[in-house]
């Protein structure tokens, strides 16, 4: 049997026993002792591979060799005998010698014993160098064929699972069509929201990747699955190469004669000065690792649409140059010097010429190798963004390979495929991603529709975006893009810090745009200036109503009686502060309802983003660390720094939430100023009516109209609790203004009292119609006003008697004002004020 056939077919841990019988005469040629090995050695297999072949057979779908001979299981034998552990036939029937005894006593796995026996045979034949040459010649094409076969088989399997596919339907094209058809499940929902807008259309328009290429897209899943399968196969191949490599190197020193010409060895090994490399025909563990990784590298380049620099002709689409690290002097002195490539990378599209060059590839001498691997037949899409799904399998592959390397080759694990990919991600993928997503962010926040509130006026507010929550389109898009970028961060934990920084940059730009929109709506308006005052800010923080804000600044108990007491005090202080601002001018108010709608929608959208940012921080930290620990539990040299600055994300969430609160504060103060603006007419009006009117005063009708209209337009954009906050202060200010107005009146008659009571009833009905407002509280406040004005209908003696029983129902000043105003037909004794003073507490 030719030595090339012997060598190419050694070390098969996945043999089929029926194919392994070798005539005794063949085995006898290995040694003078023709009985040193079994006549049925099981050492060879006609279709297995080493380096080029033998090791690959262990990953081509076979089962591990178990050493049992089909002929040893006789017909009619007891089935229990099949389960009795025993040595493989090629050891059991061998003539005992030192090597055979060692093999029998060894606890190594069977396939390792098989490899050791094969190497021993080669040494006995003096064919170690020839064996190494054959391995070197066959390794690259065999690995290429293995990868191509796996891709083809998987594509055919996908095609065969297509519904309705017959046995004859198995082409790569139809398989690809089926895979692409399955991607529809990932598509974002195309149905319209209740407010009439399409979520999918607006979001997909700004994303730099299709749903298929998104972090959780089908292309990413298919790529990871494919690489996991291929790299796992290569790991098993390399495991055998390590075993044989160590054996050959140890035996090479004992080889007395080199059967291979020195020039042939030098051509393969690339280092004619290395005796060790020559002794093994150029084959070393380092050579094997380099070739395996170089094939993986070219496969990854095909997936990413990256071309070797020397073969790239389309300069318009070339980006940053990536080169492997220069080998150290120590490594250059070794025969296992690695292959070094410099690459240029195309964008998502690639020219036909570039595609042809990808399929050509190059070996270390520059000769053309096999065509591409055909990954396009299986993957729905190819391109740079698949680096996210390539990274994890390569990281796991590198760690597994490093764990197998003997100590003398440990430095080889520090560079290679992982370094190549990390350089690509750092120097090309991340910068390109930043530019792509920055364009998307800019498009999202600069679009005319970005900050245009959209909602169905008849629709009720809902907290779920999928059910119609009217988040501003610009902010909804930013949220989508930020989540997508963080999806890349979770796929590549080492670079999560950079990616989170990108998100922070996008959030900062978006915040500035939101701030500008807010400022444009409130600029030079009195409500905006008021909330910036320290005294007003302090009052609003103390106001129990602040519990309705996205972040509560209230420092009071949630008990109702405490809240009510505190509310009365804060409302009184706030009302007094606002009354001092009279006269309020119309131009200082926001009379454009569209601006009020924008503030309401902006507030709710900002709160939505703030909540989402907080989820970003919670989701982007622990998974990264945990995932990294899962990948490499025992190799600290690959320790990743997947740090995520939670504090920065938290501060962004706080900034967004503060701006959302400012929007609500402006709306609340605006409604209070609108109330004072209308109610200030009351103080200048004399209520000397000559008959009972049937309608409220005009200023009350105007205020009611404003309240009703603004509640209608704002309601679809903010939650009911926020509506309560915006409109909840009107009742307190209106009731206080009504009572305060009496101090400035000179005359009022009984019809005037009835008119004021009618005004309060109209206001009560309007405010009670707002669902989020407590109608009982509104009634109580306006009952208080009506009681106060109805005291004017009492004679002074009856009034004094009432004060005696209810001395704390109103303040002393408010009681004095009842005597101060002139009521036709009512006589006020000269000592009335003195008698009132005696009744009221000091």
C-alpha cells in the first residue's frame, strides 16, 4: 500500500468497522515482527482523512470508533456478550511488546490510541517526514471541502424541510428562497395603530439594517448556527492534529533517514532551516492551526463580504485597512510561523468583480485556491453587520483551541482568528455602525413629522405603544435605534462600552432636540418663567399633587388627611402668589392649543424614553458579564471588559424625566394663570343686578370653554393621572379668587350673590366632567364659596351668631370683608366690627 494512502487515511476516530479490514501481508510490512500488530489492525480507512482528510472524518457525521469487529459478534451469540468491555481487535490480537503493552494499559480515549498506533507504524516505516508532507498538501483543500460540504448539506436540509417539497426539490436556490420566506415572521407588525400611524414603516425607514440583519434577525441566527457547526467540526479536527503533531515531533528525533527531499519540505514548511519542521515534512501544530484559522478567516470574509486586499479592485467601496499583528521575533524564528493576511472590507453591497475575487481566495504563496464556500446559498443576507453573530462563535472557538495547545504553543492562541475579527470590529464595524446609526438618528429627529403630535381625538389614552400610545414619532424611532444598538452590544460584550457610548451620544442629541422643541413652545411665556423661580419650584415640590409626576418630589405622607391638610396650605400659598401677579396679560399666556398639545405629547414621550433608558441600563450590564463568564470560565487571558456605565444611562433617564416634568408643570401653571386671567375680571365688577340672570358671567363661560377644550385636546396624549395634575389646581385657585374678589368689591346685592353662586355651579360642573378630577373635592370647595357669599344675605346679628359657631370656617380677614362690602338693604351697626373681633380668635 502506498505511504501516501496510509498517511492520508490515519487517525480516524469515526470509522465504520466494516471498511477497516487490512490484509495481514500489508501489516507485516511495517515491521520485521510481522505479528507485532494484529492482522486486522483497523488502522486504515479508505475514505477517511488526516490533516487533509483523516482528522476531518471525525467531524463528518460518523460515530466514534469503538474497537469492535463485526466478525467477533457471531450469529446466535448471547446479546449480553456485546456489552462486555474489551480491547479493540488490533490491540487484543497483537504480539505483546513495549508499545502494545503501553497501549493496553493506557486510559486514553480509543481514537487517541488509534492515532498513537498509526504514528508508531509510520516511525517503524521511517515515513514520518513523508507523512508530514502529505498532511500539509491535503490539509487546506480538505478543510475547504469539509466547510463547503457542511454548507451544502445544511442548505439541502433547509430546502427539504420546505412545506410540500418533494425528494427531487433540493437545489440551493430554492433552499435560499425558502429561508428568506421564513424571515417574514421577524418583520415588524405592519398594521396601523389606533391613531392611524404605521409603526413598522417609520421605524424601518431609518434603521441601517433590514429586519433580517437586525441583532435578533434571521440572518444573524443562521450565521451563528452555521459557524457553530463548522467551527465545532474544526475544533475536533484540531484536537486530532494536536495529538498527532506532538507524536510526530517527539518521534522525529528518532527518525534515522529522511525519505523526503529537503527542497520539498522547505516548499511546504516555508522554513528550510528548521530541522524539526523538516523531520516532520513541514507539519507542526502551528502549521495546522494556521491553515485551519486561515480557512475560517476566508469563510468569515465571505460572510462579511470582505475581500483580501490584494484581490480587491473596487476602491470606491474600500474602507479601513485591517492587518494582523506583526509576529514577534521569537515566533518568526519558529517553523510554525502563521499565515498573515491584510484585508479590505466592502460595504453591504459588493461588485461582481469583488464577488469573484472573494471566491478565488489565496494561499500563503499566492496561488489560487478553491472557489468560495457557497455561504450565500444558506444565509438570507451577507454583509458587515453579521460580525455580531460571527463574534461569539469565534470567541468560543479561540478559547477551545487555546485550551488544547501544548505549553510550547500557548502564544499561538493570543493572535489569529479572534485578533483578526476584533480588529475588524474595532477599526471598521464600529465606526461604520456609528455613522450609519447617527444618520438614522439625525433623520429621525429632523423629520417634519418627528415632533408632530398624532393621535385620534376620539381615542382614549393607552400606555402601550402597540395599542396606540401616541409617543412622538421621532422619540419612538430613537428608542428603536437605541435598542438595536444595544442589541449589538449584547452580541459583542467586549465592545459594549463603545456601543453604549454611541447610545449616549444619540440620546444626548435627541434630548437637545426635545429641549429645543420645548423651549420654542414656552419661550417668553409667564408659566415658563414662573416654574424657574425658586419659590414657585419649592411650592410645587411640596404640593401633594406632585405624586402624579413621573418622579415624585413630594415629601408628605400618603395618608389622605395629611395630604388634604397639606394641599389646603400649598393651594392657599400658590393662589396668593398668583393673585399678586395680577393683572395677567393675555400675551403672556399660551393661547395656541397646538403648543399645549405638543407639551402634553412631549411629556408623555419623554417619560416613555426615560423608562426605556432605565431598562437599557438594567439589560445591558449583567447579561454582558454573565455571558462572558459562560464563554470562557477557565481562560483569564481572554478576559473581556464589557463595562457599561450605568450611572451615565441613569443620568440620561433623569434628564429626560425632568424635562417631562417641566412640560407638565408648565401645563399646570398655564391652566392656573388662565384661571386667574379670567377670574381677575370679577374683582372689578359690581354685582348690583336688577334681575336674576339665567347664565353665568362671560368670564366664567370663557374659562369653562378653555378648560373643556383643552381637556379634550390633551386627553389622548397623557395618562389620566397627568390630566389630574394639569387641571387639578384650577378648583383651588378659582375658589380662592372668588372669595378674594369680595375684598375688592364695593357693592353687591342679592341678585349679585345669586350670580356668583351660579358661576361656581358652572365651574363645578365643568371641572367634575373631567374624569381624572375628584368631583367630591370640587363640590366641597365651591360649596365653601357659595356658603361664604350667602352669608351676605344674613342680617348682621345673624352673621355674628354664625361666626360664633363657625369661627374657623373662614379667616378673620374674610369675615371682616363681609362687613366691609355694601349690601343694599343691610344695616351694619357701628360696633359690628368690634363685636366680631371679640368673637374671632386672635
